[in-house]
């Protein structure tokens, strides 16, 4: 066993034991945290990749125990993720409710003003400029728009991306103000569903 042995080297073993989500976690930035839970479930001597690998090797004759331990560790890992997600959602909800109740006009109105400026001023002005150049057959203007087409697409894509985030966040804020709780994100819903299946 080399000194370069890492948590990600255990991924095939853990996936093979029927704990694919835990295996993915071991290969990611939270590998050490997931590995600690796996080490406890296996009864490893220490929470290190080498100790966990040794524990799996020692239990190779009893594959049922290793599989059950890995799957139990996966359930604990998903439960821990769900708790972290709930805490983060609660924090975001508190922040957003504070922002909604804020008397700061800039804080409350910058997003609606952004949406209005983009949809009622900037886009119509750009469309009218392009149509005017086409109507008059202004070759220099048409060529200028054509040469800048990639830049303009990137610019408006970014602007409308921000607007899309605003619309989504605003819907979530309305639900938070009505219920006192921020609705779960897609990731949070997936984690919760995975925990329930266990």
C-alpha cells in the first residue's frame, strides 16, 4: 500500500458493496467526512483510507457485513447531508425574510428595476436599432451588428440569465413570506427522497 492511497481509491470497493452515493462522496471534496462515517460503520482502527481499506480486506470473507456496513454508512451520510441542507435553507430563509422586511428601498427595488429596464427599455431599443438599420439598408450598421453578433448574444444571454434567477428567487421569496419557510431546492428534494428510500 503506497503513501498516495486516497479516499477516491476506495470508490470502486464502496460502490461494489452497494453504496454508490457514498462512493461518489468519497471521490469528491467531502471525501474525508464521508470516509469518517464509513470508518465508524466498518469498525476501522482509524478514519483513514488505509485503515478503511484494511477493514474491508479483513471482512472479505464476510461480504454481508461489509455490504451492510457500507449501506448503513451511506444512510448516515445522506441523513447528514439532509441536515446540512435544512440548516442552509433555514439560514437563507432568514436572510430573505429580513431583506423583504427591510426599509432600504435600493435593497427592495433593484431587482424589479433591473427587470423593467431590460424588458421595457434595453431590448426594445436594441430591436428598433436593428430594424431601423435593416429598413434603411444601412450597410455599415448591418455589418457592425453581424460582426458583434457573438458578443451581443453573450451579453443578452448573461442579462436574461440574471433575470431568470431573479424570477425564480422572487417566487421562492413569496412562498417564504407566506409560509415562513423557504421551499426546498431541487438538490434538497433529491437528498430528502434518497433518505426516505433508505
